[in-house]
C-alpha cells in the first residue's frame, strides 16, 4: 500500500485538475491536519510543514488527484481530552500520533506521505 500511496502523491501535482482544485476540508479539519503535519515535519532552524503550507497542498490534492484517499478525508478524529486534535496538549498529540504510527494506521501513513509530498512539491 505504501508504494501505491507514495506514487499517487508524487505524480499528483502534475495532474490536470490540481492547479485549479478547490477546497475539500472544513476549517476544523484543516486546523487538525495542519497540527498533524506540523508534528510530522516540524519547524526548527529550517521551515517545516506550516511554513510550506502543506495543509493547503493536501486540501487541494483531496479535491483533485487524491480524492480517493479516504483516510485523510476523515481527519475529524476526536480525542476524549479535547474537542479536536489541534486542541490537544502537544505531548498528548505526539503520543496519539506515535500510537497511530505503531498501529500502522492507514490514516497516519496517508498523513505522513501527504505531508512529505506537500513539503517537497511546494514550488516556493
């Protein structure tokens, strides 16, 4: 699955509908996904996922070439400690992502591949 997933995200930005793609995710989902992407590819001395606006890339991708990526379109994963993932304390958010990674969660794998692809595909 990982190879197919990566191939989709690597080739996608060159697809005809990507440049004009609209939005798919709701504001709360964008906020949660932005938090997830920033934890996967954090900022330090160099720009990370937030500075590269990876969440915008992923949102446009889900509205075009990655429309079949169901795990990412269900980003509204709730946690008992907060109303949304973005509201979790950082330690809890990191622990939750580590748990998803350990489970080999389809959601985590899709988020990781999309984040890295979005970071590398940013033309700026």
